[in-house]
C-alpha cells in the first residue's frame, strides 16, 4: 500500500519541489523587505557580464528572486519588449529610471542612431542607473539620464533632442513608470509641449496597483480625446496607448 502511494507521488516531486523553492523565495523576499538601490546596483554590477544587456537583465531577475525591487521584472519587461519590437521607435522617453532595468530593455530596441532620454527624480539613484546602463554596453550619445521631477524636466525636453538630420524634436515612444498619480498630468504636459510624434507615438503605462480613480480619470480624458488617443492593449501590468494627431 505504502509503496504504491510512493510510486504515485513520484511524478509530483518536481511540482512539489518548485512549490517549496517558490515558497522559500517568497519568504526571503518578505523577510528582507525592499532592497536598497545601492545593494541592488552592487549585486548587478559585480555579477553580470559587462557589455551584455541580456546578462544585466538576467542578473536583476536573479536578485529579484530573493529581494523586493522596483524594477519592472521579467514578465512586464517581456511585454514591454514586444510592444517596442512592434513599434520600432528611434526616440524614446522614459519617466522613472530607477536603476535602469527598463532603460536597458528600451535601449536594446533602438536602432544605432536612436536615442533614449530617461528621467529620474533621485540624483543618487540616477547616478547608479547611469552606471548600470554603461555597464550594459550602451554609450553616451545613445542615452541621457536627466535628474529631476518629471514636471520640471518635461518643459526642457526639446533642448535634449537636437536637430541633426536624423533627429527631430518629438518622441515615438514614452514609458511611464514613475508615479501613477502623475501619468495623466505628465501626458497632458507632453502633448502641450508638442513632444509626442504627431504621426504616431506609443505611450506605455506601467500599472503597479494604481488607485482606480487615477485610471478612471485617465480613461475619461482619453475618451473625450478619442480622435487622438486609442488604447491598444492592457496586458501583464501595462497599458499600451497609441497617439496620433495627423489623421
Ligand atoms: C518603479 S520605479 C521605476 C522602475 C524602472 N522603470 C525599472 O524598471 O527599473 C519608479 C522611479 O520613479 C522615480 N520617480 C517618482 N516620481 C518621479 C517623478 N515625478 N519624476 C521622475 N522620477 C520619478 C522614483 O524615484 C523611482 O526611482
């Protein structure tokens, strides 16, 4: 009787072991709480293969198995990657850099002449992010980390886009992962400043348990402006919006 029970439970062993590992990782994350930006940066810096963006992202993911971090992580990262591959943007704006996890995903999508401008309000975190992006192998003209609050930086963005033959002063893609309370006002400011590409701009909003009322406000506003804005998808914690003013 006991040997037949054992034989029946053998196929379940991998599932049980996976469950135990997940439970252990979850307990560790709970006990350790939020990892500091400095600790996360130190782990990624020392364990990743320098010059290899995929290794940088994988090292963040390994750290996130046992620590709580602000990075968007593998699943949302993959959804962002898919949106970007479809859009093929060459000028991207990111609000909320943190340590540069999503910046590395965005930079991987850019053509050689492409450009990422990323905004982080915390200057110490912004410096750490810049180091991670350089460690991933991206060079200075491909990206710029701007330090300051989005509300202060947005009105200055035209001056960071340049006017060379292959540049223009609007963005093809905007990623917002800074503060859901600011998503609507910052989107309005970007449109007011003519920073969204009129022939098409994808706006990706990362949702981390946002208050329902912020989303309702955003949806109501977009509904009033449905000639310009269209929600394309809402998957894996991201909302993908398409903006076009040259119809
Ligand atoms: C959730 S984290 C971003 C995570 C990042 N996208 C990643 O995947 O690694 C949010 C970041 O936005 C920054 N932030 C919050 N409000 C901001 C604002 N108004 N302007 C610029 N950065 C802001 C925070 O300091 C924090 O580093």
